[in-house]
C-alpha cells in the first residue's frame, strides 16, 4: 500500500476502482489528522480551565514548532501521495502521468489566482470524476485505431 502511494513514480498504473479506494484512503487520513488536531485543541482548552485564548497560547508555547513541522509533513505527504496516484491513473488511461499532473496543477493554480479558488476546486472535482469514468488504456486504443497497430 505504501509503495502504491509513495513509490513506483514512473512505472505503475492504477485502475479506476483502486484509484477511488486510494483517494478515499487519503481523504480519511486527512480527516483523522484534522480530528486529532481539534482534539488536541479541545484537550488543551480543558486543561487551561475553559479559556480558549489561554489554551491556544499554551499549545503554541509548548508545541509550536514541532506541531507546525508535523502538520507540514502530513500535508506534504498527502499532497505527494495524491499526485502520485493521480499520475498512475493518468498513465493507466494512456497519457504521460507526471506531465499531465503538473499541467493540471498549473492550470488550477492559474485559475485560483486569476479568477476564483472555487472554480479551481470545481475543475479539480471534474477532473476526479473524469479519472473515475475514463476507461483504462482508452487514449492508447484510440491512437492505435487511427494509426495502425504500431508499438507506441
């Protein structure tokens, strides 16, 4: 499982159902991390006697840098794993994986900065739906049907 999420950067392919499963796993890990962070804040609030400002200051004073580094590490790992499984799914469709992922993220960033982040999120949602609906090898089959059965 970890090899699928973090390994085989240029060679593995990922069918639709496995892509959905790994995507849901990453969402679940992210939700669990958010719940853990909220629980940490709630526990520190109870320890401070119910004063939210005091408890937040205690958390920042005692765990500020390690907590931020841990959160950054979790976010970076989830983002890399999500990009890696997206590249594998795109490769399974028949396109060059990492180049398409880089192009998608560049377009989403451009839309988010110039138009609105909501439209960027909608583009990402539509892309997720397309990756779940397009059949494996569909680009390669179409290309071979037009240009003969050559080795591509």
